């Protein structure tokens, strides 16, 4: 690949170290990318309110593709530019399928505000039913204790589904044949979590919308990722790079495998051109 015209990177397990930080080497490389007038886009499963901390550490003020492609967020302006939503009807139909095939599952719903930096630690945009157990130790927890009907009552950019005794891959294998493209399904951890979005929404669709803003074709995009939710983006980009710590699906989808996130794998590739 010639020098990319746009760089996109997943956050957790990719841009961040295993300690959840942007390493000095990676931060320095990102600065050189920006100094060359090449956009650097975050493409993450995180909601917009979880993006500013990472963006500040990496020195980024441009665009972020959030919620696995459902949201495009302008970091510098702190504005959500677009959001693809699951309707309450879609959520209710999906929940019925999930309760049948994954008995004992719990659910949480992500909606989205106009801004991200004003969100508090217990943001009402993230609500969960009474038995939901958040899989991540960092970041804010969902507002708990709601009846299922409340969780499904308003449009959502992402429905999160947990099961206490199943791996994410096994959950996906059970659910996939029953939804058959009616909604988008993926996962970013194998710790018993599935993530659902509006039909056709992926990191690739969100990133394509951002690339179009810059007039950059897919062939000019360099993308980094590590999990199944990164697979569409890695395949869409002109050059997809999987981390050394990546899930087997991401490794198979990528054009190249770099070092692990703990070994500055993103910087290692970018230093060829920057």
C-alpha cells in the first residue's frame, strides 16, 4: 500500500495498551500522521461519551465512529453528527427472540445525546434491566434497576445482551440463524456479550461515511482492529491490519498482522510512512 489517505483504528485491544492507555510511541506516531494532514479516525464499539478521554490522550480532535458504526461523532465540536437507530418495535421483536434462544439473558440499551463531554457517570442514555451485569471494569455502569419494558421503550443505537454462563461466540452461533440480517449483530469481547444495531450497520458503514467527507475512497484507507466487530472494517479498507492479539475472525479478515497492542502494533505499521 502507498501512504494511506486516512487512518482508522479501533480503540480497546488495538490503539490502547492492555492497561487501557495510549503509549508514548503510539501517541507520537499519531501526531506525525496528523502533521502530514492525514485524518486519524477512531472506530470503536464505545459510545461517544467514552471517546473524549481516549481522544485527548491521543491528541485527536477529528471524527470518531462510535457504537460499532451506528454513530458518527465530531470530537472537537463535541457533536453527534448522525445516528442509526433501532426502533422500539425492532427492540421488542429482538428481545422476544433473545429470551427464547438465550433464556436467562439480560439487556441494556444505549441511546445517544447531542454531545458527549457533559455526560455524567450515571448517564440516563445507558439503561439496563435488573439483572444486567456490565462486562467491563472501566467506564461508567449502566443506570440499573429498570424493568425490561423501560429498556426497550425508546430508540437505541445499540442493544447489549449478556448471558451469565455463555461465551459471546456461542451466543452468536445460537442467535445468528434466527435474526437473519433483520438487525446487525457483533461482539467486541468473548465474555458473554452480544451487541445489536440497526440493520446493515457496521464499523465499515460508519467509516465509509467519514471517508466520504474527506473524499477518500476505501482503497486509500488503512484500518486497524482486533475483534469480530472490526471484521467488516478490515475487509472494507484498502489495507486492513489485525493486531497480534486479535480474535481469529479478525486475523482471517486482515491483509496484514502486526504486533500486539501491548507492543505498539499500530505504531509499528504507521512508522513505515510517518
